[in-house]
C-alpha cells in the first residue's frame, strides 16, 4: 500500500502587457510565504525580448494617452483612489502573504501609497505651464510640460505597493506609459495595482508589469524606447542602474541604501525616545529604508536609554503577520535571515556588546524569523555599523557631545533619514541647519514626508537630481518645452543676420 503525498498547488504569477496576462515562456522564480518558509507561487521571469515587446506596446499606447485630456486623466486617478481605498485590506493581505510584514503594517503602506494617488488627482494643477507676454515687441513666451514617453519603474521588495504607487501613478498622470518591474520576491501586489488601474479606466498598454531579474533590468536599461528609469533598492544596485542608464542617455532617479541615525540628547524624554527606537528600529522587521538602525546616545544618557529600550523588547510580539496581535513578522527570505543573523553573531568579535540577542527567539515552523536585537558600544569601523543590515538590529553608539553626534552622521556615506530627540528648540534648529541628510525628524523617528513634499536622501542614498513622489516627481516625469511666439504684420518682415536681442 503506497502513501500519496499531496504537492501544493503553486500560484502562477504572470506578466501584464497591453492589458493581457502573459504567462512564463521559460524561466520562473520561486515566491515564498516568509512566515511558513513554504513556496506558494512561481513568478514569470522576463527575457530581454519580452521587455522589448512590452516597451513597444507601451510606446504605441502612450501616443493616445498623451492626447487624452487632463480632465479624463484626473478621473482615472479619482476612480483609482476609490478602488484602492475600498479594497485596501485585500491588497494588504497580498503584501503580507509574500513579504511577511503584519497586515496593519501593510495597511499603513497602502495608506501612504494612496497619499500620492490623491496628490495626482490634482494633476491639472501640477502640469501647469508658464506664460510671459510682451517679452519683446509683439513677442510672447510660454513654457509647457510634456511627457517623456515610456518610462520604467524598478521597485523594491520591502514596499511592494507603496513604492509602485509613488512612481507609476505620477508617471501616468503626467502622460507617460510605464514598464513596472517589481521585486520578484513579492510580485503579486504589482499585478493587483495593474488590475486596479484597468478597472479605473486606464487604457491597455499604459501600465505594463514585467517580472524578472537582472536580465529584465539590463534590458530596461538598454532599450532605447525607455527614456527614463526610477529605482529604489540597495546602493550598489542604485549606482549600477544610474551609471548604465545614464550612459544610454536616459533620465535616472535611483534611491539607494540607508543607515539612519537617531540622536538622543541629554534633555530628551528617554521614555519617548525608547518607544521611538523600538517602533522605528523593529517595525517591518527593520526592512525599511527609513528604519532607525543607529541610536546615538549623547553624554551620560546611554546606560539609562539602553536599559529602557531593552526592557521594552520582550513585549514585541513576533510571528505570522496575519495573526491578530503580532507586531513584527519574518524577514523576506532565508538568505536575508542568514545575513542578519551573521551581523548579530559577529558583533561581539568586533568589540560591541550584544544586549538582546534576537537569535534566541523560537517561532514554530520553518519561517524566516529572528527576534529584535540590541547591540551596545558600537563604533564606526565595525561591520554592524558600516553596512546596511536591513533587519531588526538596533545599534547604540555613545558620544560625548552634540558636535560629535553630528560629525558621526555627516561622516557616514548614507544620508537618507535622521532624527534628533530633544526638548530644546535651539538644539533642534541647529541640528536642522548642521545635518547633511535629505530627510530630518525633530522628535519624529521616521520622517517620511507627506505626499505634498518629495522623498529622497543625499550622498550614497540617492543617485540623480530629483527626489521621489510629490512635486519633484512631476518634474522628473515631464520635459519642459519653451515656445516663443510672434504674429507680425507682413510689412514688418525683414532680413537680419544679427543674433536676436530684446
């Protein structure tokens, strides 16, 4: 008598090109549920030829979309907003199933993505040009914003809905067609967004989802039809994308890694600071580019602050993100788990002190779990300080003064976000003036700007000239054209070989 073992049915995750589902024509990638460690799906991985086909499809569709009235474009954005808002939990659960973050955290991601959708409902205002009359005798000048054409958006695994909504919504509002290449680790949210756009009335071919790995990315960077590239990911990949795309004459914005510091001044409320460190350090298992990964304790506050953080850590509930009451889920992959575990394992050998070791956490099953970790007496030169961990590991660096704290941050290669906790307004104002970082929080640990502003860091956290979403995104996804107009009488016509002057 033989025993039959049921093989789990894997979900096939196709591309979306020209409004049609396109199945894998060769290679596929495995998609996992990080909470169980089980494979749940197979995502199609695009060849270079498929990327080229998607680009041609987008180019053909974009001509009509560019000619579509701004009012009709706005209506698509209004309908999209209602679709996402009414079905936010559906999208959040798709995110949790493939990324692992908790459902409430995923709902927060969807909400922040919706901010940009709402910003784009005012696209008629954001796309306004300028006009000057009588710049010279009988001559007027006006400037208009026009779409670039076909653009590509390469998005990260840690925000599989929010970052696509930051990029593609603005690009489409501005009149472009888009090739969206989401992370192959959690690709289903991108297909959901494409379906939502279609339901909102977006013409087929304007938003195309192409799944893939390096082969697809390189095809995007090299395809002459694609005129601009937006990217969020690690610094080495951001630098690679920026260099290769720019060499091919493309406009590029590539957001890289981070090592966000949170200064705690001697006058700060230590309970508030400890709460903020826990929230910003361990939310989404530390897999946020705006996560606080370094707490800089100034003066004699370090011992008390470390104790307050440590005493709060056992209360953080770790588990399957779909379960009620769970506050922190797993890491995205087993490789990520091994990498983060290695940082904790090597910290003491570098001279740091592991106060709370997340490796001691036990969670039933085969998920990719590690508990929150706290490492004290960290210093530059240690791997745990120098590298972007992207996991729930919080380092504490002790310094003697405000000036030392600022110098520490300004010497760091990353400059995405930072914060200071203080009750002194003068210190806060000076910090804002002194610090060389793109996004700054004053008693705010994760200073992600609201949708009316733009998101982006400095130094090795950004390659390119413009930040993401908000006003700067409309600059990135449009080209300015200046038109000089004169309507002379026939009697005024004459030949003049001199350079025109006013």
